[in-house]
C-alpha cells in the first residue's frame, strides 16, 4: 500500500476515544501523509512550519469564534446575547488589528514580567499548604487538589476579589469557557452562559466601583490607572472583559499544563530524578511539558485572502484549524519529538501560540507550573490507577480530569 493510499484514509477526527486518549499517532500520520487537507468544513494543518506561518500571518483573522457563537446562537433561537457577543468581539483573544493592538498596548502595561513574578509567593504558599495536606493524608489528586484551584486562587488574589466572589469564579469560568467551542453548545448552554456572563460582569462592575473609590496595588486598580501617552484607557466594559477572559483563557490551560506535565514525570522516572537532583531545571521541565503534551491542542483562524500553504490554495473565507499539539511533535523542528526530555534545550514550541495573538498569560502559566513542579519534585508520586481519565468537555484543550496518586515525602524518608 502506498503512502498516498494510506493517507487517503487518514482524516482529522478529534471526536474519537483514541484521539482523546492519545492524539499523537493521528497527528504523525497526518503530518506525513496529509499535512494540509480539508475535512469537516475546514483546512487542517499539522506541520510546525505551516502552523507557525498561519499564526504569524495577520491576514488570518482570530475573530472566527465570536462569529460562530453568534451563528450558533441564532440557529438555536437565542437572540438575547448582546453582552456575550461583546465579550467575544472585545476580547484580546478574538480581536484583530487595529483594535487588538490598542487593547494589547494597554494591558501589556500591567501584565509585565515583574508583576507576574510578584505572584510567586502567593502561588508557593498555596502549593505548600496543599502538598503538606497531601503528605499528611498520604494521597493527592494532582488535578482537583492542586492544578485546578491554583490558577483561580492566584488570579483572585491578584485582582483582590472579595471572598464571597472568589467562591463563584471557578464555576463561572467553567461555564463561560464553552464559548470557545460554540459548535458543542446546546440551547441550555447558551442560556446558562448568558446568565453567568451577566452575573460575573455585574459583580466585577461593583469591584471596579470600589477600586475607583479606594485604589490598591491589585490588578484591577492597575488596569484602572493605565493610560497611554495619548490618554487612552480601557473602558469599564473592556476592563471587565479583560478580567473575565484572564480566568477563561488561563484557568483550564494552566490546570492541564500542571496535570499533563506531572503525568509525564510519573511516566518517565529517570527524568523525574534529573529534576530532583538538579540535572534538569524546573524551567526546562515546564518548557518540555508545554511542548510534549500541549494543553491547548487546537485553535482556529479565518482566512481573509487567498493563500497557498503546503501546495493547497486556501480561499478567503475558509476556516483553518491549526494543530498546535501536532506542530510541537514535528521531527523537522524537534529531535526525537515523541520523547520526553527535560534537557533537550531550546524553545520553538507553539503551545502559547505565536505572533500577534501569543498568549498574554503565558508567563503566569509558566510561573504557576514552576511552583507546582518545584513542590512536587520532592515527593514520590505513585499513581493509584493504571487508567487515566481525560476531560471530555473540550476538544481543543487536552487535560486530565483526575490524577490520583499516593504521596510520600522523599525528604522525610532520607
């Protein structure tokens, strides 16, 4: 059988059980046989070179998701979605230039490396408490006990949200994130998202009013004070949307980064020993975890002009699915791409996207994963099951639903 004949039967299918369990064999086959092909009404790209080119090319619009949300809502008879629609159209994640450049220029003044680094003690304290409790009890669910609450806790602290509001942020974030995959939403999902967006935005509006009266040193106060040299500032709604999308875009992916990376270390005890004895650094472990099992596997763009990629002509108006997880296992860029190697060195992964829409919260995600891996490397983690459950509420994010382990403190054992 020729490669061409075999390739004719290999098509992108993110809905199967095997893909959820392990998408990388399918990615490999597509890279080798059909790196640029059209299926499910969209072009699918799996090579690093092609994925990076689309992410870099500003003629590919990031505004597709809000458009799909509106279309799906109309099909389901949900027309009272004005605030939800604005959340999409005005969010950094989905805007194109010139509006994206304006918003990014304002937000970048606050989301600095120094500001993110200030959050390390908060993350470290939370992680230490959770791991001390795990050592005392002898068990830990890495996902539900640590990876899931850590980013929410740190973001709430950064925004200095009231205690009563913090308890609601996690569930709200989970509901709103369904907007990232509108094709999966039913009528009841749209009704719930509309309610949640209204509640979340109103609650944050009250926080903004309080910060105007009594500014602090928190993220919201800093965003309120941010001005360009020309005097431009975020509107109240824009600021609220920045806060909401900080949770929506950062929570699930950071949780999956910590969970996926921990599982990789468990499955590769030699690499875990290198991390523990200092042969490999925590920073390199985070970088390799992002490349090896990327939290965000897939993202979409809309072509706004005709362009040729990989010998295929993509027309203006065509949808393009770029497979970040496939690009990060491309042997043309990464030597031994299917091996988990903490000392491979160098960057080049596309786990945070690239170019104009490179992930704003990437530095925070890396910091939180560094803190988590720093604490976990001092523990012996023994899986309580040979079967690992992968979350099923998203096709674009790859992450464990649970990772229960028995815990032993290696420091105490020596």
